[in-house]
C-alpha cells in the first residue's frame, strides 16, 4: 500500500513513522531540506525535497499508484492545493487534508462532493476542544475518549488510596463490585504500560484505563472515590483558535469564562466575537494578574498558548495558587511522559489528536475508530468483526491474539459485554481492542481476512 | 552503544557467510579437487562462531539502531566477514600464513582484486571459485544483500544501509529499503548472467565464464589465470570485458531506470555522461600516446588502451598489458585514474565521479564569486541543488581520502618498501583497484610485501570499500565514549 504524505512537520513525521513501522510504502514530500533529512535518516521512507502542491512533484512521487494522499503541512492553502492536484492527476487516490481554519468548518462535507474531492477533512482543533470539554466534566480524569458514537467512554483515572479498588485482584472484581465493575483495559505503573490479567492487583498510584457505558459513568467514577461536579468557572490562558473555540462552547453552556491573551489586537477581536466571556489583556504567567482574577476559585484552568513551556509554567502556577484542576496543551511529544511526574495530569495535544484521526482514516474499512493512548504507546481500536476475519466463530480462548493486545469488550446490538475465555464473537459485533503500537498491524491483518484466504 | 545489538547482527552475518560456503563446496564436490574438507571445516567454524555470537547477544526485537551502532555493525561486520571468508584459503593450504589468507579474503570482499597468490593456476578450482564468489557478494554489499533477504533487519536497516553505501547522492528507488535492496540485487544478478552468456558465446568454459562474471560486475578483478584476461588474448573477450566493466561502473539505479524504459537515461544523467566521456577521452589520449611507441597499429593501441583505462577507472583491475612498460604520460594517466573511480551507486571504488564533479563545480563557484562578489550561485548536479551539508561532507571526504593516502603510503615505505611501490599499492588498495605500480604492478603480486604492510593494506581496502568515514571513525576516541 503506497501512501504519500505532504508535509514533514511533527504530524507528518509521526504518521510516516507509524506507517513505515507497519510496512507501508511511504513517500514524504516537504520543502525543507532539514525536515526531509530528518525523515529519511530516521525512517524507512522515501523523501522528496520540493513543494507538495506541485503536480510535477506529485507525479514524481508516484501519485497514480498511491492509495492515499495525506496533506498535513502547516498551511491550509497548501494542503488544499495538494489535494486538488492529486484529484486532478489521480482521481482514484483517497485524499485527506488537515484544515484548521474555522471558516472552513461548515464546508468539510462540501469538499467531498465538489472539487477538490477531499475524502476526509480533519481539523484536530475541533477534536481537541471536545477532549478538553470532556476532561473538564470529570475533574479527576487524566484521559478520556469516546467510542461507539459516544455511547461508550474510555477513561484514564489515577487510583488513590481512598478507592476501594486499591490492592484488589482483577479476578475478584466481579464478586466485589457486581455489575458496575469497570472494564479495565490497561494500567500504567511507573511510566510502564501493563495489560493486566486476572492475577494482577491494582496499586495505589496506578493510572487505570477503563471502558464504561455513558450512563454508568457516574457510578464507575464513584468507585475511584471521585465525583463528577458541575462546572462553574473556567479560565483560559491563550486566546488562539483553540481558546476561542473552547470559550464559545463554554459560553453556550452558561459557564463563567475568562480568557487571558497577551496580544492586544487579538483581545479586541476576541471581545468582538464573544458575548459574555471576559477577555483580559495580559501575560498568563503573571502571578498578580492571576491573583487579581481569582485563579484560586476557578474549577478549571486551561493553558492553550502557542508556547509549550509557558503552558506548563502557567498550569503549575495556577495549581500552586489553588485552581481546581488544570489542562495543559503540549505539542512536543517528548514532554508528554514527563507531565505526570511534574504533577500535571491532564494534557491535550492537537498534534496527537490529528495523528490518531489520520491513522483512523488510513485504516478505514476495517476499523471504526482508533484513539492513541499514552503519547503513541498504545491504541484503543473499535472495529466490526467481519465474517471472514479470524476472530469470529470460535471461543476466544482458542484464538491466538498477538501478545500485547486485549479484547476489552464486545458490543452486540445494545448490550456491552465483558468477554471471557468462552465468549464467542459473532459476525457483525462491534469489538473494542486495546493494543500496543507494535502489534497494531498484526491486529489489522487479523481483523480483515483469515489466513487461509491468502 | 548497545553491544548486544551489534553482536547479534554480526552473528547473523557470520552465519550467512558460513551458509554461502555451500556454493564452493558444491563446486569442490563436482570437480573433486581435494578442498572439500577445508571448506567444510571453515563452514563449521563460521556457523558455530556466528551462532555463538547470535545466542550470547540475543535480544527481544530491535526497534531502533542508532547511527553509531549502524557504523559499528558495518565496520566490525565487514572485518568479521573478511576473517571467516579467509578460512577456506587457510585450511586449504593455498597460502603460507593466515595474514595472506586474510589479505586475499578482504581483497575479495572489498572487490579490490590484489592477490598474494604467486601461482594462481596451482590453487584448487573450488578455492578460486570462492575467491571470485566473495567478490560478487561484496560488490553490491553484504548488508544490502542481507537487507534484501532478511526482512527482520528492515527496522534499523536505514542506518546500516547508510554506513555501507554512503553515496553522496542518496536516492532510494522505492519507499522501502528492502524493496530497493532487492531491485539492486536483481539488476546486479541479471547483468552478471548476461555477461556469462556473452563470455560462453565467445567460447569460454562455464567455470571461467562464471568466475570472470563474478569478478567483473563487482569491479573486483580476480582472475582464474596467472596472466589475468591477457591469457585469453582475444579482441572479442576484451570487448565484452570493457563493455561490462563500464556497465558495472555506472550507477545501478540508472540500470533499473533503463530496464523500465527510460532509454536515454545514461546520457541524461550528468554523472554518467561525465563518466562515459571521461573514459572515452582518456582512452583517446592514451591510444595516441601508445600508437607508434608501443603498438604498431592504431587498432591494437586502442584495444589495449581502452581495456586498461576502463579496467583502472572502474577500479576493476584486470590486465591485458603491462602498463608499466608504457610511456610516462600513459602511466601518469593510469595513476590518476586510480583516484577518480567509477560512478556513485555503482560497485566501483575510488573517489567517485559524482564527488569530483561536485568538487570542480564548487571550485568554479568560488572563482565565480570572486568575480561577482554579490552573486548567488549554487552547486547543482542533474539540475538539483547539492545541499550544503552534502557539499561539506564531500569536501571532507576528498581531503580525508588524500590525507590517508599520503599517511598510509608513508607508513608502508617506512617498512622498507620502495617509493613507487608504496604509492601504487596504497592508491590501489584504498581505491579497491587491484594492481599498483613498481613491484606490485599488473604482472606482479603482493606476496612480497612485509606482514605488517599487508595488514595496513587490507585495512586500506576496507577503508576504501566503506568510503572512509565508516571505517576511520572507529579510530576516533570519541566514538567509544559512552
């Protein structure tokens, strides 16, 4: 399968790395010599130093044989032109563009039918705002995602000593908590990802990833001795595109919101666009300003400036001054594992979210959705069990799953089941699998066709 | 540096060398030439040592090989391969001591073609076959071959590939390395097969045709005859050899493009055009120099001149004439040819045409900016700008190449070897050519060089084959620091 990626920035690089790892033929195009050098030196991909929106270059990269073109440069316009050219040269190639300008939001669907016929338009900022919003709802949640059209949530929570689950073996869960027991997919202990079996015990300090139905979320979270409280006051530091989007979304819910932005012109634009939100001009890392604006009383502080280091410092400062929880935007992947050690539990990354939606799109057909967990360590995959795939028609204990993957739940019509060794997946069931990055491509193969068909 | 990774992959390479010894073993059984035991013993040693290394350093799946590990694997791997490749010569009593066996083996794998055998025709057929076969393996590269056939190396393969084929113009044929490696080997094998057919068409036996094709395509130069190609003394064979030496000196990705229907690619590619025109130009000059002086007819002057120029410039090293008897100008041209080398991405050695072209163009640009101080000019090859880091690395390469040539020939002459021989031997070994000047000329061999000198020269061969940086970096203390 040949894939052309236009743009070798952080997003392009990481997608290329994932796809090359899964043995796909990847060609990366970028104007910057250094970016191409970084990609070709570290990954098994082909690099072309040129503009990806040039038809000549796309031709050279082999657009006619390519199955997918991913346009993920920093410029919306360049991405659009690349897709337009690709559509002209090779209409059969599926195209995907990252377009972040909010003005295009309404027209994502129109791109599909009218030229340039972009099959998928992703705007990671929409996704990030959704994630921030979900994280606000459960103050204790570190990570949260939606599956099965939002009917199922997967949540990452830190286990503390007050929870009745601490120290309990997984196989005793059923007798202790009955029907409300959480479906535990993975545990992160001391930066290490563990896929727990029945014999494992949960320890205090573990980050527990579980799945539960939307309606049961409250009860399940209660098991962790955490509550879902209604939001009242939010402070946003950084009034960029994401900040504006989030503020608008909060305004609609009548939540008291303040935005701090350092650029005066931008402040004016924001105040023009907002009705009730308080727009403040100033530096988010200025302690006096935070105190003046009563940072100690806010439920959530969201740090969304374009500078990661500022975001981290603002969050730490706000915590110190008594803010309820903080959500920090971090784009550099190397920082993400550090965040929990410095006490910042809730982290969002637009790039990561772009990567996971793009990967999901690349795998379209077999997999309904895929959410990256823990940076890029693992993925939560939702798929439909096909009749031809190796997973159906036999009890699970007779199916050899790749090591590092676990079937978390089976959804048949409206019921969500916790699988046991004797459960049988039937064709048409939706299944949710948690898998380490290394085995994703094996899993993908397994979900499509039985080996005998080859 | 994670030594278990390095050991593990070198273990695999050594096992691989042990396994390919089945080829000379089959040859030995076929001719019943008495070398069976030596080959079986060497196979046993290589496979056992390789397995031992592999098992001792077993690891749980390589995810990433750092550039430093890549260099260590390639540099030490080639040394290990040279060592185990030497065992058949040693056990087969083809040489008096192990140094000679190692020299012959490294000379083979690096496609140099310098020999210590005083009487080649006295050595058993299977050992001579092995000698040619290792040149064929070394030509396109052991690592490239293992990337093509051992898919599990693919993950960290890029670092290994870069360390073995540090071409100044990096171009992958396909997005994935293992596919590119496969294509290169298919093309290589295809042209080799073509040459075997051409040689057999001219009446050469299958054995000789195979052995010579195995040493032409990698621009190696080992022959099964004492007198090298001169033994056959036929204009047809000379022509076939010249043709295939030129093909071997051209970037193999161009062959692939030719096979895919781009017929004018040899002329369109500026490096290839430079290489072909240079071969032609030098041949004309040498022909005119020889005509009347050495050879009476223009035809034979052209025949010998073209063969010798192509043989040296592609770094093959076959001989049909003793160029040491030629006039001064011709000898000097041959000496300079030793440094030029073939195209980048070919199996030839030397400095490579691409680097020299970049160097010339860079010098011209410097002169140009002296005349137009405010001009913005860039060095271009094939209409593409050569990036600054490549430019710097090429200049560094050329400087280092000449420096090492000077230092090594000084060391060699300090061991009591005369000046002309020292210069010739080192130029020939660093350039992976074969014959040198003085007492190591085209009709002589390297048997009389002192033992330490042989080790120095075989290090020079590895230096040249892995294009200086990969090998010399092992001598830099910084490399070994944690």
